[in-house]
C-alpha cells in the first residue's frame, strides 16, 4: 500500500504482522523512529488509572542489552539524540530522533527498552516517587489543572473522564505483575505501529533489522476500552477552589469527531474566534479590555468525540465582567457574524500552520502515525489543504449556531 502526493510520500508495509509506515524526507537532516500503541487512560479501569503513563516511565529503566537507566541514557546521549515518550487519552508513543547514520542504533535501543522490559522492583518503587512529583507539578500548574478538572467533571468518573496521571494511591499500588499484564494486553502486533520518517538512506536494511526483533510480540490485544459514556453534567457551570492568583477557565461544548469532515469548518471557526493574534478573543478580550494574558479557542477531534474549547486566565476582580464579554463574543459569532476577510485570512493561517507543523521528521511521524493507528487511514497534507481551500464561508456560518449558550459548559479554578 502506498500513497504519493506532491509534498508527501509514504508507504505502509507489514513486518512480522506489524504495520510499519516509511515516509522519506530526503531534504531532512534527521530520522525519527516512533512506536505508537493504543494505550492510555481510556484503556484503564478506576484501579489501574495511570498505569499506561507509569509503564511509559518504566520502559526507560531496564532492558537486557541496556540493563540500567544509566546505560540507556549513555546510549542515546552519545550521539545527541532526542529520546522521549508521551501518554495521552487514546495512545502512547515512544520515539528517537537522530542523525540518519544512527538509525540502527536508535531501533536497537527502542526495541530493547520495550520488548525486553524487566520492571525491576527497586526501580519500580523509586520511579513511583518521580511520577508522584510529576503529578504534583501538574497540580501546581492551574492552566493544566483546569483542563484536567473540566474533563473529570464533564465526562464523569470513568475512563474518559479520568486524567492520564491519577491518583497517588493508584501510583503507589502498581507492581510488576500489573505492568507485565498491561504490556501483554495492549502492546501487541495488532495494536501498535512503527513509523520511520526523515532521511531514510536504506529502507531494506531497516526492514531487515525490524523483522526479527518484534516477532515475539503477542498477536492480538486482549483488552478493549469501554464504550464512550453519555454522561454530561446537569449544571452549566462549576469550579474548583485552588486559591490561585487568577481565575483559570475552560468553556467547552460537544463538537465534531475526527471522522466528521465538518471538523475543518470547526477549526476555521475557532481560529476566527480565538486561534491567533488577530482573533476576536485576543483583540477584544486581551487587547481592548486588558482582562487576561492568555486566551484561546480550539477545536479538538478524537475517535469518540469532538470538543469546542476556549481557555483563559482572567483577573479575579473582573472575572464576572470577563465571562460576560467572552460569552458576548461567542454569541456574536454563533449568530453567523463572520466577514469574508476574516474567513479568507483564516484559511491561509490554518494552511500555513498545518504546513509548518510537519516540517521535521518527528512532527511527520506524529502526523502520519496518529491517523493510521486510530483510524486506519491517512489524510495527506495535500488532501487537507484542498479540503480547506474547498470550504465556503457558508460552511462556517452553518455550524456557528452550535456555539449557542445552551450548549456551553463553564468550568474554572479560582
């Protein structure tokens, strides 16, 4: 299977039953090798919530070829690689970005840390306190905390509402058996992909290296996430008392999932409202009123849901006035008051943002990998650009009324 467009080339090949995406970027000075797996808080229960993220930490600690955290660090630091991982709601990723000459070494390190993970008890116990400090760091960051608290309140006490790292009690309860079980259930040939992007000098050599090292992974995952909940809070506003210097708020509403093409019109609408420096929020709430330092609006699309989200930190003394002004701006745009100039400028902005967002090999890996892992297909850069160019201002006005006040939910930290 392959797909070629003017600005993007990629091919997808099965190696030992695993989908591997190769995307050559011959003008790049780097290569990225990334492994993505459908794992995260949506694949957890109340008692295992946080284990996907904890597993991410432990993968870096102990393999067979690199048997200590120091040996792993020395292997990657020797060539000044970028070596990192992340865990989200829907998937986790592990990647190495390096100079093209070191691709074989990068694959060697990734393979050892994931396939040969040992999870020694002393490292496991020590890492619990590292993760607890990470949790506390986010709790001290009101911009992050308000989003997390809103998610819990909006979706309820289930695997869609719980955060990626939670709780201290859960973290302290994790043990070797739980980690090995979680790995066996989800890190399987049908539930992960491998992406190689950037300056690929010898694809055949990479394929030969990959073939034997992943052959012993389980074929099929044995854990399925629960269906998306229908829960929504009955009240339209709630808050968490944190004694912050500002009131940090999130206003959200149900919007368009990833498989709904309307999400591109939604992205244009949120950019006009609060996606850049010329947006209405930035100009009218920050610049004219001086109510905040940061303010934004965005459209987020996932496999099971889509969300309109605006975020801001507002002066406590003028919070009520700030909320009033924000809702006024939303009400105006919900009524379809959008100029042709705003529309044209925003189309150009969104296309430019997209193009610059996949310039590097690691950005390209994330762009291709997340689409294929979750949806089994890839929309290329040219296809998305053409979708934006095909939009009409009427498309934006047609969905604007979904932002009426009855559909909006306010959550804030004060």
